[in-house]
């Protein structure tokens, strides 16, 4: 096997859009990722994506951002404000996991801290399994832990959620309720269409587990990375401190810039279905390995400027087809379905701030800064040593009177 690596933005962009290249990064994490949407290819991927896109529509994102998310955020933030401090990593996971659970279709009838903690423990284990290729722990041990977590997840959360949705679907078929009474989530869509897209129980389990870990893991880490970049930026640009409170458009620009510098996965891996000639002149064979260096592509000076490796919330928007957040959400058929929910829509000159869609990461940051969140001087943040992805393991903040 020969490894080829692409680092230039437009080379990586074209490779991500190439239907002859299939996903290879999550082979090691098959305990969670086998046959889920992200790793499917061809007609199987097209059929499942077509169904699940019914959930991931912009009008529904707006509903979640303006109606559902504020309640979820308030519930998670209230006890931390009383305590006067928070670990951003834990807080981010709790908020985004509950939001992602609504999308995925996992019920939490108690809505209690204990129930959240129990699900969060499982979701973190799913994340560890999905990103096994970057884990520094013994892989066999992690796989065994993930198998156990999936079994516990099935008993405590998934099976009851399936049972409730099947009962609702039976009532709908019998005409006892109308369609508006059905949950709008991935699990309901899959159950409602299992006659034409049947999924084995273990695949359905992995699909929902994948959504839970992908949504919470990437969003929580994006929030912490952005806040750290903003705190650091303001030490050398003190005049911008005033913009941290109330200027959501500025915060969203910072989110896009941080997403560019800190992609959830620093690389994507692909392998070709057949022999493929690269623009470099090299031939890629089915047994070969193509590394798409997202971190390097997102710092391509030809696209983002000579200071592309630095954080700058005032960076001019790149020329199309490049996005301010780079290739962090991917492009093509495997582009992240939650891109607009996480990052919102890119603002333009005529954007109306009151109706703009900012994205969940911006709203999380805005809420924390509104309450005066600053790094805890008595607790230094540290990177997660169990992974090579460079995510934060803990990041303590204290709250003050920002207003």
C-alpha cells in the first residue's frame, strides 16, 4: 500500500467531491461507524441520505435555533451560573448532546442531571470508538468498552425511544393522530421507511449512536476552541473586548475562523474504487491510501492569505468555492448535514442581525460571554492526552458581571 497526501485547498476540495473515492478514515472505528451514513457510498449512501435530509432542513434548523435551543441552553447554564464557574468541555457536551439527541430521536423523559450524565457517558465512549484511529489507548480495550456502551445505550435509551415511535406510527397509520404529532427526527424517519430501507438492528443502533457522538463531539470542541482563540486574541487586541458581548456577527466570524483552524478531524482518508490518476501525475490504486490534509488545506495561503495559520476574525471572505470555515464540514455528498446548524449562514452586507441564522456554536459562546465567562486563573486548561486530535480535555472558566 502506498500513501499519497494532498495539502492544497483546491486539490483536497476536488478529492472530497470525487465519487470514485470512498471514505477510509473510520475503518478502525467500525465498532460505531460500520454502515453509518458517513461511511456508506454509492446508492446505499444516496438512499439513506435522501431520507435523513428530511430532518436536516434549514427551516427546521431555524426552529431549533430560535425555539428549542434557548430552553436547552438555559437548563444547562442555570446551575453553573449559581456555582460561578464551569468546565467548557463538559458544558459544551451536555448542551449539544441534548440538542443532538432531539435530532437523532433519543428520548430523555426525566430530563434530569442524572439522566443527562448517563447518556453523556455513553456518547463520549461512542466518540472514542469513532475516532479510534487517533486514540492513544489500546484499541482492543476501547472496542470492548464501546461494545458494552452500545448494549447499555440500547437498553436504557434506544429501545424505549423505538417503542414510543412505533406506537405513534401505528396511531398515525390508523388515523388516530395526524402527521404533525410525529417526532421529526432521524429515528422516526428510519422507522417510518423501514419497508423500503430496512436496517438491521445493529446498524440502526450504530446510526443513532453516530449522530449522537458526531453532533455533540464536534460542536462542543468547536465552542471551546473558539473561546480560547477569542480570549487569546483580546490579550493583543483589547479594543475588541467590547465586541465580545452583544456583537453576534463578530462572534460568528470568530467561529468560522476557529473552525477553519481547528477542523474536527485534521485529516480525511480516502481510497479509490478503481485506479485513479492524480493531478500530480501519480496513479492511485485501490489498495492505496489517500490522505486529505484538511488542517493544511484550511491554512493554504493561496486561499486564505499569507497569515493563514493565524486566527483573525477580520479575515476577508475567501473567493468561491472556498468557505470561511474552510473544508472543516467537508464538501460533496459527505458534507456534514449539520453544517448550518453548527456554523449558521455566512453573513452578507445586507444581513439583518435580528433574523440571521448564527448557528449553535455562536449562540453558545454569546451566552457564556454575556455572563462574563473568562478563563479561571486558578485552573489551567489542558489538551486531551487520549487523542491526537488536539482537543481540549478541560477548560475552566469563571463567570462575572459582563453587563
